[in-house]
């Protein structure tokens, strides 16, 4: 089989080896593997990488945008939750008067941020 290694494919396509690994990890291009486990990029993968770059440039999107679009296609629950959120209209909870809605939302955000702060370790000199 005629194929390029990841470094040869990177030199040919302009994608870095690190980006080629990312593109594979998110499922946008799936190179074959050698018996030893090395990635092998054939003409189909090179074409896919070329047309990927063209798509990103034409629509001014990033790899993460396309990776998310792929997830939406593959994950029914995520697609349904996203569609529901996009279609939902904001309205106060049934037990919150409209006059208290702003206060309710601010307090809820404060609680969520406080919970997030407790889960996220504060950077130290060693980790910063």
C-alpha cells in the first residue's frame, strides 16, 4: 500500500503532526494503521485533508466547529438537547414572580460559579 507517515503527510499537507492527530481524534480523518501501529496516510486521507482545509477556509470555521457538527450528527441526545435549547424561549420559573426573575437568575449564577470554583483548583506557582 502506498502511504505516507504522519510526518510525511504533515510536510505534504501543511498540517502539523499534532493537528493531524487532533483531526483523527475528533473523527474528521481516519488514517489506516501499519502492523506496528503507525498512521498511514494514503491518497484518500490526503484528499480528505485538502478538502477539509478548503471547507474551513470557505466557511471561515475552525476544526472544533466541524468536530462539533460531526458530534451533532453522531450523538442523538446531544443533537436533541441542542435543538431544544435553540428553540426554547426564556421565561421565569413558575414559582418566581416576573419582578424577582433578575434576582433569581443572578443568585443562581452566583451559586453555579461558587460550585465551579470549588471544583477547579486554584493555580499555584507550580501549576501556572
